[in-house]
C-alpha cells in the first residue's frame, strides 16, 4: 500500500512540474504576442507623427493658417 501511495505521489509531483513548465512556455508566447502588438501600434503612431510634423512644417499650411486668421476663421 505504501508503495502505491509513493508512486501516485511521484506521478502527481511530475505532473505538477510539467504543468508549471507548460504554463511558463505559454506565458512567454503571450508576452511575445503582446510585445509584437505594442511594437506595431508604436510604428503606427510614429508614422502618424511624421505626417503631422510634415503638415505643421508645410509652408502652404502656415500660409493657409495666416489667411484664416485674417478672414477671422
């Protein structure tokens, strides 16, 4: 009887450590996916910033702003 309990205990401990190892791998994969999504969003924001900088530094934009101020818009 004691041998049976000992074997069951060893199996349960082995299963527990296998479970922890699988969860660690899964968490690492989830972290990679999240990092990829964050990087993609950051790249999007950088592109939008470039466009906004281009608009703000565009001479025609400045000229249109001045005309708008003169017209009272």
